């Protein structure tokens, strides 16, 4: 992940004290958000295939999705080294972004793999 200190435009460090505001590089922030979407989509597809193969139906499949997304969020936070504000604007970008898009991918692959394994 790209952090806010990755830009090489300025080699100076500001030491003005506690009023110093850190800024984020827009390109790095956009790249980090893309990484979150890719991770969530990939984990949703894998989780959907697992749910379909194991034969989960109804609420149990959605519980698996929420569990997978929680693990993904914890993994992304660990990858950021618990310094979320160095890579993102807020915690919401790691925890919430890509959640609905991942849900749609999960349901698609869940029903597809369930049909292949248990119906055909």
C-alpha cells in the first residue's frame, strides 16, 4: 500500500509541533481504495464458491459472507500496520468500502457453485 510519505516532491520534514496536519497523496489514496475493492471482490468470489460447495442456504450463507468480510477488514488493517490514517482518510474506507459490490459477487458465485455441485 502506498502511504502519504511516498511522494518525493518534498524532502523536508515539518517540525512545527502538534498543529501540523498530515496530508494524503491523492494518487496513493486512489490506489489504496482500488486495492480494497480488489481484495473484497476476490474474497467475495472465493467465499461464494466455498458457500456453494459446502451447500449453505439461506441465512447461513450470508453469515459466512459477513464473517469473510470481517476477516478481510482485519487483514487490511493488519497490512496497514494499524496506521489506517497514514493510508486512508478514515476507518470507514477499510471497513465499509466495497461491501455491497462484494455482496453481489458473493451471491452470484454462491448460487453458481451451489447449482453446479448440488443440482447438476
